[in-house]
């Protein structure tokens, strides 16, 4: 293949891409879209869902108005404003598909939470608008009724629309860079082992030397045409020989901002032997190289949620926290809080706060990290209870307010900690992808059984897979669901001691 161009050269070449190449790219996308749920279909579906939400909002207003008239008579407010602005607010609320989750029960739960959040924001926003403009607002009981009816109608409307459109399960769409022997073998390996993954096409600069009839998917263009395909695919697979290290690194740096995930295909002998490394995350025999970070609006929404929730949690927990602090001082000498350096966003180090659960050792050298074991003599009696119930983690809400952590995210770890006999980065090559979001007090891995220490490499790779799934499928409702699962069932775990 030709040498990959730099970022500035890439932009210039993209602008100068021939009409023929552009037409080829667009035609390939159209061909793919005709056979699967592609970007155009998804966009049309979400527009229909937004219109359905607005219609459901009008129906909810009619129901609440009828109830009000039966109870107390006519409204004192101008209903024309409500019937104009409330559906408009509802139309602007986000609609998500949750295609990254195969669990239909989880998808249904996230949709219900999304409907409640959208109804809360919609009605509260209009209430605030009316209040600021000096107009009468709706009584709290009818605000609650409107939100519940609105949420129920939106869920019902979404279900009905899905049946009408006969929606299929959306498959993960990948583009393979490299249409040679390794790329073809990778596509066939995915087709044979990954029913939820679809290769929508190839990208290769050596088009004159390719046998197009042998390709199991269409040729979409050259490497410079990949930007045209970012709206059609969920990720890119780099299927180049190991000797093309510099080109692979350049492609990875260029593609990770445009695509949700960038993978590296295994070498051909590995594909033929169907051997999968434990550090691989994602489709069969593909190693994760890079992911795009959360978009700006997602980071803002997540930060607002963190600040509000942490403030409320600290205020509610303050009396209990004071009691725990007194008990810690009475049981053993030493500080109430324990601090330790942990890796945060962008792998920056910060001091994490916890209630001290072990006997204070001021003379400890700090060389190496020793994980807590079952029956560890260093843990105090009160500390054992705090660790088992996760109450020792509550001071980390101060880390959240300081912007060092998030309420939900991958758990932070200290430098040099090991899984088995190797440090984390040696076990999982793509471990740095966890640093694309702030670490959390709780996380998707923790509520799925990976709470506590990582004594084996399997513990780490299992936790890492859930962390990546969380980052790739983040939503506000997913954070809410994880918080609820943590509060009502997250204080369990075999490694919590």
C-alpha cells in the first residue's frame, strides 16, 4: 500500500478527492443501506420517534386536561401555550437506539428511564419558562401526572412504531482497511464467528492489483476516502501485515476521532488457527486500538449529573459520615481519611479519598501495591464492614465535585497494580482506552459481577470488556440505571473484603 499521508495532507487530499471516488463511496453506502439499518434509515427512524414523542405529549396534555376539568373545572392558564411549547420541548429531547446492547430487557429498562428523563426535562423546562415570563404554572400534582402519562405514551408509541417499521436488530458495521489476503481472511472470520457484526466494505490503495470478484464485500475506495464512510460504519479494522507498523500507527491516530472504534486484525496464521488472545476486546480475533472520546454534549451532560448527584449524596450522607469518622478514630489511631494516588482521565494521577479501613502504618514505604486479601490482618473490624458495604467509598464524592472522578465510570486503579503476576497494561494492550472517560465510584463492570480486586488476568480482562462496553454505549439513562443497581444490589461481590 502507498504510504499514509499526514493529517494536513489527508485533509487536502480529501478535498481533492475525485468525483468518481466520491460517487463510488456514496454508491457503496447506498448499497449497504439498502440491506441493513444504516445511517439514513436510523436517522429517519429517530425523526419518526421524535414526532411520535411530540404527538404523545399532546395526547398526555389532553388526558391531564380532561382529568383537571373533572376535578376542578377550567384551567387558569392559557392552554394554547402548553399545546405549542410542550410538544416542541419534547421534540428536542434526545432519542437513542441502544444498539450496542443485545439484552432486550436492559434495552427496555433504558428506554423507560429515557422516557422519564425526557418527560422531566420537558415539563420542568416549560414550567420554568412560564414562571420566568410571569404566567401561571401547573400545580405539582398535575406536573407529576403529566410526566407519568407522557412517559407511558412515549413508550407505547415507540413500541408501536417499532412494530410498524418492523425494525431489525442493528448489527455492528465495520470497514476493513486492506483488501489483501489478510483482509479477506478477516472478513470471512468475522462472518463465520460474529453473527452481530457485518463487514460493509473494504478500503485499499492498491486497487489496480485487486481481484474485486474475490472480495466478500464491496470496495469502498482508498484510505483517503475513509472520512466519507464515517457516517456509515461503527468501526474500522486495520488488516495490514505486522511489518507496516508505522502505517498502522498513523491510521490509528487518524481514524480514532472519526470512528467509534478502531481494531487491529490478527495475523493470517492466527486467523487460520482461530486462536484469540485474552487481551482482545470486541469481535473475534480483533484487538482494540482506539476509540473516539465522548462528544462534547455527552461530557457536559455527564458533568452536570455528577455535580448534582454528588452534592445531594454528600448532603444526605453527612450525618452517617460524621458517625463513621468518630468510630474510626475510636477504634484505631490514625487519620480518618485514607488517600492514594490513582490514574484518572487521560491517565493523570490524582489523590483518591476513602474512609480508612486498615490499621494506620505511618512507616510503610509504599513500594509496590499489595491487594487486600480475604481475612487480611490489616483490615480493622469497622473497616471490614465499610469495605463490604462500600461505605468507605463515599468520600470519593468530593473527588467527583473536584472534577477528578465521575459518579459512574471505570474504577480507578493505583500505578503498578497487578492482575496475577503482570501489571494491567501488560495484560491488556488497549488498557489506555479506559482513560478516555473519568473513573467512577461505581461502574458497569461492578454491577455485572466484577467488584473488588483483580487477582487473576481473567478478572481484569472481564472487567475491561465491560468498561469498554460502557464507554462505547454511554448514555445518561445508563448512568442512572447503574446508580440504581448499585444502590439496590451493588453492595455484593465475592471479592468485596
